[in-house]
C-alpha cells in the first residue's frame, strides 16, 4: 500500500496539472451524513433592568411569563403585570455531528418583542428542538451582548445590535443523533463546489493511494468510495488518510459582480477574445454666480441681483478605443481595463457589454 508521504511526493491530482494551488480533499468535500443539525427554541430572558418587552405591546411575553410563574407555583391570572425586566427571545444553536449527551454547545439569543437591549439578562431553561419536533438540547445562562444602547432626553447612541446576544457553552445536549459510520460499506464525498473535473481528480487521487476501482465520480457533486476489506470496521482511518490527499480543484470561468457595493471578483480562467472598448460620458456642469448691482450713493436706485450662469460641457473627446487582445490572462485583462481609466461602476457595464458582444468567455453572476 502506498504511504501518505509517497502519495504527497507524487502530487498525483488525477488530471493535468497547471501548476496551481493544490488543496486537501478535506477542504474540498464533506462526508455525506456527517453534518450539523439546526435547533431552535422559544424562551424568556429576565433581569433586563427596564430594557425588556412592554407587556401590553407584546402579549406573547405576558402569556409566557404567566405560564412560567404558574409552573413555579405562582398564580398571576387576571392580575396586572407591569414589569419591563423580561423579554421573549428565540434561541438557536447547531447540534454538531456525533455530539454526545452532556456535551455543551454555544447558543444565540435574539429578541422577539420591543425590548431595547438584552444586556445583563439571563436566559431561563429553554428546550431546543430539531426539525422533527424532538428536544435535543436545553439552554440556559447569562447572555453576552456586544452592542449597547444609551439614551438621554435629547440624544441616543446605539452601537452594534443590543437585542441579540450569545451564551458560550450555554446549551447542553440531551439526546444524540445515531449514525453508525463504521457500518457503512460505501462513503459518499460531497463536493462543496460541484465540478466534474475536480470530482475526477479526487477519485483518481484516492485510487492512486488505495487502489484502482475504489473511488468513482457519480456526478459533479458526488464521489463514491467503496470501503476496502482492509478498512472494514475502521472507516475513520480510511477517511483520515483520504482527506489528507491533495488535488488541484478546477473551477468555472466566472465573474461575480455586486452592483450595490461595486465589488467585482474575477476567476483566473476568465478569457477575452480580441475586442475594442471605449468608455465616455457626457457631463454638463451648471454653475450659478449671482452678482449684486449697487446704486450710486445718495441716489434713488435700488440694489439689484443680476444672475450669472456658466455652463460647461465635457464630452470626453480625448478618450480613445482600447484594444484587449485575444487570450489575455486575468492580470492583462485587469491592466487593459484599468488603462481606460474607468471606475468599478463603469467597469461593470463594460464587462456586461463585452459579454453581450460574445467576446468574454466567462459566466457573469450578479449578486
């Protein structure tokens, strides 16, 4: 059997290498079935020093408070409650894979009502349920809030989000999700960025390390690995050795554009056919400079304001066509577009126009 060290030295990525950066299979894939599960619960935060919900404006907080007090032996039905130290919150957490009973997890607490801050509050015991309605964890503890809210009669300062907090190790796992990893006869690796070439390279790297016919790409997002007889009942060792293998991931030629912020991200495989680009704007500037006309001393005249308007038209006539040669790489493409002297906003329109002309061999994704 080929050792891990020897496999690294061979640098066999299962396909033609372009001298790019190689990544571990561990960083490119997830093991199917090994994942987190989302938990959610509804609870109360107490001790908010007047920053909690207004009970008349948040009836769910009042009902929850009365129900909690009744469970503790205090009857408040029909009574008027005016406390502002309580807030209704949603509690969320992620149950890690193979989380065992008694293990602690972090929880996030978010206000539901009109509470102004959760600072200094304490979450009362809150069951956390999964998508199946079963309780998998219980949360309780002091809420840590990064933001703050301070106000006076004529000023108010808010930093961050004071109505959301976090309880480190505030959740206690009460139920485990069974998953017999060692009993599997096939392991499926799910690619985080689905791609046929990357999947084939991962399968080739695994076959070169363990043996031919062990790994097979099923589709752009899945590579199936048959558990060899030598690893029966010890899949953890198999996965540990596989995830350390390195391959060079392939990717689509893509340009990602965020029009709101003007951010443009281009992949290294973006290519442009020969095309000429010109960019220019018609700018009209109007400047008002009124002039006051004063009458002669001791005359019966009146002061008159005379308007004066200056209009300037800039047609960008000095701009010229810039030629982007065929097959340029990413750096040459960026340098060529920067030579035109355009900003990110205009660059977005230019890239879309080049794509419409059929000269851009890349996918444009607008966020």
